[in-house]
């Protein structure tokens, strides 16, 4: 009898432990699913979750349980606010029939730039670089097209794929620019996620620019998610892998294969890479990994005292000189 009671007790304990493990597994995946959805779906709100490094312990725990809150990006200003004349254009791309752009003509053009913004941003964040490029070269600047990715600014939608489907936007915008303005030299410029979208468009969608310039672009999707946990002082394992899995699943692609460093190996056009030495979103080794994989002529510019995508504001002369000398060599 004692033996029988012992066996029953052990069986109940095993079932209880197994149930707890199953519940924990479901709970962890449910949290990861919710987090991934929050990071890829913008909300109609004016209040945004603070950057992870600024959150209190309570704030971090709340964010882990409920997900980040990212308002749908809007354009806070336009080219006229920085003294540039412009035209608003709308055009279609695969899987997205309504993107909005600003075309900014140069008085005397030396080429054509298409600029792409970062994650959870919009084209108005590119106005500082647009002003600099427009004025570059003794009044012989560049024609510019600034575009809102799907889900941002004046474009339709409320979702982002962190650069994966945005590559289709890049391809559509390049096609539109070539048909509309027939530029002889076409340079693609992208900040962070914008750089990832450019690299995928060139590597996988047969986009052929004259050159590319990318700033603060992650080497792997998993790396940039890792860094957000590190910024909160929290362990990345196993949540990073779960977020990448569920985020990709929700958006219809394999998040573990969304790696700009892999795309870079198929990019043969000249490339200039900007990186900040104090960037907590994309580390310098990650940027170097991406850079080393680029297959064509390439240059790496490290702004030792800059954070994420802060180079033009921190050192405008160095930023302009680096771009000018790069384009002189490779255009």
C-alpha cells in the first residue's frame, strides 16, 4: 500500500511539474508574440514607450509583460521648413499601392538621391540630410526623393517588417524615379532599417543603383533585438529568438534569415558605411561584420563619439566630406 501511495504521489508530482512547465512555455511564447506584434504594429497614440535604457525597473517589467507602444510615425515638418522647394508625389509598389514621397529638385543637379528613413520614423527625419545633400558641391547639389515606407507618414498602412517587405518599397521607388526623372546617377541612402531595406533590394530584387550609403544598419535581425534587451539590462535569451520567430511569422517571412550581412555579400556596387562608436542599437563589431561582407568597392567611416544615426548632427563637415569624396571616387 505504501508503495502504491508513493507511486501515485510521484505521478501527481510529475503531472504538476509538467503542467507548470507547459504553462510557463505558453506564457513565455504569449509574451513574445505580444512583444513582436507591438514592435511591428504602430498604434494611434501620441504616447510612446520610453527608450529601454531610460525605463525604470517597474517600467521594464511592465514593458516586458504588455509590449512596447509605438505611435504611427507622422511627418512633423516638410522641406519648406528647411528652405527647400518640393513636390509631393504618390506612387504604387508591389504589395502596397500608395506610398508618398517628396521630390526636391536641385538648381543644378550632379545626380539623384533616394533617401530612406529608419524604423518607427518617417521621411521628415531625413530633412537635415536632404538640406545638406541639396547644397553639396558649390551650388551643384543633388535631386532628392524622400519616401515614407509602408505604415509611416503619408503612406498607407500601420505595420512594419523591419526592412524585409520595405525592400519592395525601395524597388518600386527606384523604378518610379527612373521612369519619371531618368537619372544618370542614382544613389540610395538609408538610415538603420532603411539601409537594411536597400541591401535586400539590391541583393534579392535586382535593384541596381550607382552607389549606396547606409548608416547604423544592423547585421542580423537577431542582433538588433538582442541589443534592445541589453539596453534594458535584461538577458536576451530566450526572448530574442522567440521575438524574431514570432515577428517573422506574423509578417510572413523567416526572421532568422533577415540578415543584412548576408545580403551584403551580393552587393557589388560601391558602398559607404557610417557607424557610431557609441551606438547601443547597432554595435561597431556588427557594423564591421556587415561591411566586411560587402562584395564591391567599399568604405567605412566610424564616428567614434556618435550614437545611432547622429553623424550629420554631430560632425556635419566630416559627414559631408566623406560622402563627397566617396562619390567623386566612384561615380
